[in-house]
C-alpha cells in the first residue's frame, strides 16, 4: 500500500502551513520517533494486542527502519 502523499501534503499545508516534501516528511517522522518513549507506547497498546510477545520487536530503530519502506503515490 502506498501513502497518498498529495493528500498528506495538502493537509500539512492546510493545518500546519507546512510545505511538505517526502524528504521532510521522513525527517520529521524520524525526529518524532527519536523523541517517543517506545516502552510507553508498548504499555499503552499492550491491552489491545492478542499476543503481547509481538511487541518485543518494537524499538526506535525498528520504526526508523520502517520509514525507509514507505512508498509514496
């Protein structure tokens, strides 16, 4: 599945007056990931996950690696 970047760019401009590019999007997303307490996120979602063991893979590095897999349309 690809991210509808045109829609995202329009919403970023509309709500944050931000001229978003794919590179800036990734930069901001990675910055947010570095500032996020992943252990707190895991704690928050654990009650909703059938197999909490699956959360063991979650880390800042894991989510940063996933940002490289985002495809834009």
